[in-house]
């Protein structure tokens, strides 16, 4: 009977189901889903494994497990994801923030010590990058831009929920919603950079994420090229442009930036030792 079902029972059954469905994170997925249903931290599950669970909770949890079994990302199911220790609201109109993107934040923080001024995040989605930078640099104004109005609303809502007051979000394509004379010390972006025929688009969580935030023409480099060409109009002297990109795109992105006249161009690796972020400085004085 459902009144005899314990937290431990639920987790064991869910782990088995999700493992059989091919999940590589079945234990974590089951815990996150149950914490969401119970509205409790993970420590609660470990402290009270023998506590019985009401039938309403059992049914709701099993519904969520079925959604995860079908491949739907946990972040979309629970409506949130942690990034840079910030709990962010997410939806199917935004990419799910990933740990590798924190490398872009780290590098932006390093470059922020070299030039003063506002910061711009293009293709902001949930606002993850912009809000991480704003939380670390409370004396800077950080602006995020996204082509989807729902994403802009989610990012602004995240800022308000987290009481981050130095981040604002605009709706539009890349630089289009900005004032013509707007200048920034840093422009950062995690733009679409996957080729339309990439087989990874039909695998894992990516299947559920918006293609407009993933796919770009010209071997995945079209949006990077547009941003790189337009960025100098909005960079302060000595300002930096930083891109997240695919693991095989370091060399072509470096070549692009160097051809466009950026200097100190360099590619950095992510935590998995894969090329992930390329940076370049805008400088007309040398």
C-alpha cells in the first residue's frame, strides 16, 4: 500500500527505472526529483530514508520519473538549475546552464581586472553568465540580450529572485537592442555553435533544448562571426571579447579573431581538457 512506501523504496525503484532507460545519472536524477516533490533538501533524504510517503507524493514522483525516463531533462522537469551557486529558473525556451560554461565566467572575471566598464552577455538565455558576473562584480553594470522574449523575462525574473540589482536584460538580436554608442569592457557569449547535422542533437538532454540556441550555419561559426565582426563598435579600447564554442572550433575561432584585428587571442580548455573558450582584445592603439 502506498502508505507503507518509504523514501528509500521510492529512490531504489526510481534508480532502477532510470538506469534501465539509459540514464548515466540515475541516482542524482531520482534524488533531485524527489527533493522537488517533497520540497526538501537532499540531506533530508539521507536523514530520513525510512520515512513513509503519502500516496499523493508517490503518484506525483512517479509521474516525474516517467518524464525523465522518456529523456526529458531534469532541469526542465523541476524548472530550475544551479549555476555558479545561483539557483536559476529555466524553461524549454532556454538552454540548460552547464558546468563547462562556468569556465567562461572564470575567464571573464580574470579579464575584468584589466579594463573597467560595463559587461554585455549576448544570447543570455536564463541569464546564467550575466548573473554570475553581476553577483561577483557588484560595482559593474551587466547587460544580457536574448532573441527570445520569454528567455529575457526568465533572466529578469532570475535577477529579481536573486536580488541581483546590477543586471538588466533586453530583447533582441545580438547588438540590435543596444544604444548605438553603448560601449563595454567585456562582451561574452555562449552563442549557437553546433552544425545542423551534428548527431549529438538527437542525443540526451539536447533533444529537448531549443534548436535556435544550439544550431548555427557555416560549420557552427555563423553567429560567432557576426558577433566578432560587430563587437568592435561596442567594445571600449582594450576591451575583451570572449566566446564559448565547440571542442573542435578553437583554431577557426582564433583565426577569425586574428583576421578581424583582435590581439592577445587565446583558447582555453574546459574542466574536461577540451578547447572551450576563445578570447581576444580590441585594441587600436598598438
